[in-house]
């Protein structure tokens, strides 16, 4: 199977993606449990656009993102990137195809090898996946450093000699080394100071326009997602509960969970009653509530919500899984 990138309207297509984990038995007569970390996730990202993926911690965002790249092997589903069926690639084909899809991790320090210089970190993909000569590698390093706002003179420094924002620029440069067309951004600014977050977000936006990149932007920060995304999927306990354009989602969220997330966005000034919070805590994915998983926390819950999981419906060009519609 050829792992060549093909420019199609649907650059990234994910269908019925699932990842399950089996828990150990606590007692002799107890059956192992099943954690449905990702349970039937489907969406499409057009070429050059950004899909935001939001939800509370434990909603399955990072597991879904890493399953798409097969950093975690999914248990079911189809993953098509640029016309290539990634879920069908064998080990060698997947290794060859990785140059087309990359990831920028949340923690810019732990994702970088502390024993490697900046030059070696950024050019390591070139040494592994290409037959470029040293002079070409040097030239490519200088090009990548310039793209992300690093100085070529820093090539012999180590990650601990840089600030958090500079380390994230190193991680972005490494992800760009092989000219990928699809990049997953897994909480890329959550570990950074507020003053640096805007710089990195603007850099990512500039790189997307300049290099025609397609992003999956994973975050729990709805304000950041609004800035970066074209469309947004909202996840809760391993499933997508709403998908909509950025404009529609922020103007008129449909799912009660999405509405609760919007109300919980911190404002510059809290009201006299304090900040808004979502009632209750996210349930364990090992034993999700029957019916709609959100119904124990939902202010709009009805009898049917505790009995049947709602089907996904199209409402005003958005997809929503809720019995209210």
C-alpha cells in the first residue's frame, strides 16, 4: 500500500473511532471491567482548517488524538488522512507515513530529550526518514529555526537552557521538519505563561496559513479554542456530544453540557455569586451512567435521558446528541 498524501476535500476523516481498556479484577470472583476511553468518535477536517476538540479532563480528548496517529492503537474505527487509510497500514507502512502526520505535545520540557542539543532534536526526523546530507540538514535546520522564531546560533544549546515558550517552539520546529500536512496540537499552550500563550498561538496560526497545514487542536480552554478553530467537537466521557462551526457554537450552544462549559469560562470579573461551575464531577468511564452519560449533571434532564443514549441529530447545521432535539 502506498502511503502518499493525496489532496482531497476531506483531508482528515475519522469514523467510529474506539479505544477500550480492560481493568484488572479486584477480587477472585470479580469480572474485569471495560473503560470506553473513546467510543465511536467521528468527524472530518477539511484541508487547511482547524478542528477544535474540547471537554473536561477525562473526556477522552488526548486518547482520541493519539489514537488517530496510532501512537495508541485504536480498537475500532477508520482513520483516513489525505486519502490514505491509516488504520490499515502495517508497521513499516505506518513508519513511512508518519512524516505526513505529526504531534506537538502539551509539556514542551518532557517531550524533548534533555541530552540532545536543539539542532539534534529538530533534525532527528531528517536523519531517520531522509537521506539528506549534512549540509542539507544544516540548511533545513536554519530554515526551521527561522520559521518558528528561534536563532540558528542556539543550535548547540540544550532544552533546559530555554524558556517554556522557546521549548515549545523547538517542539513545533521538530514537528515541521518533514513537511507534514496534518498536525495534532495536544494542549500546546496549557503549560505556558499567559504572556507567552498568545505568541505561540499566533505562531501556529501564521504557520497554518503559510504552510497550508491542517490542525486538530485539543484543549480544555474554550477561549483558546475559539481563537484557533474553524469547527469544534465537544467530547464527554469518550463520545462527541456536539459538533458545530465556531460561530454557531459560541453564539448558540445546543447541548446542555456545551452550555455549561460556556458558562464556566472565567471572565475578567467574577460575579458577586462567584464563578459558574458545572454541577457534579465527570463519572468514571469504567461505569458510565445509563442512558445519556451527562444526565446526572444536566439541568435539563428528562426521564428518557436516564434510559436511552440519544441519537446524533443535525440541528441548524450542527450535530448534537441530546433528547431535547
